């Protein structure tokens, strides 16, 4: 937020004060706000990821990624390039995620450079049984997408997921500050 | 890696083989390779984060971030803006991380757009006691940094961390592919 200090001279008196913006001045976007159509395109990618996941549609999922995209999943697996990302997703959607789905609850977007955006999605991720046999209960996930705008529109360049630990969340120092 | 298959005709015989690149051809950088000095600057930021963390030097840590940086930690806490990131880090470094340290084991960098890089760091993170009383044992972390180059050099625009689940890691479909 920019705050202007103005010098106002009235009848020979000088006052220093906080200037009010002119009433009909257009609202100035924050420096990291995406243009409306880019914001919509980025949200469409995030929505497309959910749709492809829930339909277990791997070709649709693959289209969302740059060729050199990378991905870190919530247990720290690290896949380099769209091919690896798709090998992993295909293997899991044939097995542990065969009937799995999730719901996107909130998406926050921002520009970090021209043609580069970050979207943070908060999701409700259904429970599943991991390949190692452990049961993962239904949980919130928080997923950072890094997207770039290329000749074919916005694509995912990088992504990382985390599971929200609801016990830890009660001790978030920022949440305490906000009280 | 690009592999060339060449047709070589010798004395009327045709052989198919793996071509060796001409000896004096300049090495072609991959499209997402950072220029050397940017790569070094990005690695300096990642190293600076470790140094500031281990020294619990909050002013040094703050200097690494863009003002509008965001951060998702490994338990899914989501901080918006450098001020929130610093409130959280300061609170934790006065308490649970007062004597904590970690070691960066590997860093992979790449450019995703002009002046925008992603660095993925794999770290050995010492154990600690969480504010909710739980003991977190020593573990590997995997941390994605998204960095932008501005007038003051490279800064962190976004970060997200995850703990590597070593049990799950044995079932990484990509690792299986690599065998």
C-alpha cells in the first residue's frame, strides 16, 4: 500500500497530512495482482488439475504441465520433467488413487514476474491407502502451483504439495498475531 | 539428454549407431539452465537461508525475501508477505528452533522464465519438539524455492517445504522405473 504525504497550502497556512485519493481515481491494482484474464486462465489450470485427477484422465492431466515441469508431492517424492510426473501419476491412478477424489476449497493467485504466477490451493483430499499399507485419512492439502505463460497459454512449471497438520495449525504464530 | 542415431556408411555398408558429438562443438545449455552467475546467486540465497537459520539471525533471513513473498511450511502453515513470514520465523526461533540447525545436502536449480528460477533443496533437518509437544525426529526435508531477480538481486518470492517420508519413498513409481 502506498501512502502519500502531501503539502497543502490554504490561505497561507501549510499543513502536512495524509492525502485522500481523488474520488474517481481508478482503483490501483496491487503490484502482484494478475490481469483478469490471466487470473482466470490460472484458475482454469488449477480447476483442470482437479477435474483430470477426479476423472483419472492422465492425458488431460499431462496437458497442464510444461515439458520440463517438476513436482514435489506431500511425502517429498521429487519428479523431474513431465514424463516422470506422468509415470508417477499414472502408476498411482491405476492403484491407490483409482477411485480417489479431492475438492478444491480455495485458490489464491498472484503474479511474481511478467508471465509467471503462483497459485496456492487449499483442498480437501479424500482418504486413501498408501502403497506401503498405511491408511491416510481425509485431510486438507495445501498445494503451491508455479505457472508460466507460453505460446500455448498457462502451464504448470513447478508444484509442491503439503498436508495441513491440524494439530500444528493451532500453534501457527501468525494466526496468534491475527487474534 | 538428446541421443542422436546416425547412419554411417562405410565401404558400402550401413551401420546404425550412437553418434558422438563433434569434438569442438560448443556444449548446448538446456533451455532451463541458469546463466552461471545467476545460478551462483540463487545458490547463495539457498545457502544464506541455511546460514541465517542456523545462526537464528532474523534480519539476515528477512533480507532474502521479496516483500510480497509467501511461504507454506511442511505442516501446511501458509504465510502471506514477508512480515508474516518473519513473525512466524521469529516466534519459532525464539522457542522450538532456538538451538536448531539443518544442513543442505543438495540443490537443483533451473530457470522457468527470464529472471525467475526454481531451486529444490534437499536437507537434513535436526529433530525438534513442536509447540504442541510432539517430538519430530531428524528427517530429510525437500524445499522448493521460487526466486525472482529484481533491482536488489535475487530474492525468494515463494517457498514450500515437505518432509521426506522414507517409508513412502520406497514406493516412488519413478524410482522403480529407474531401476
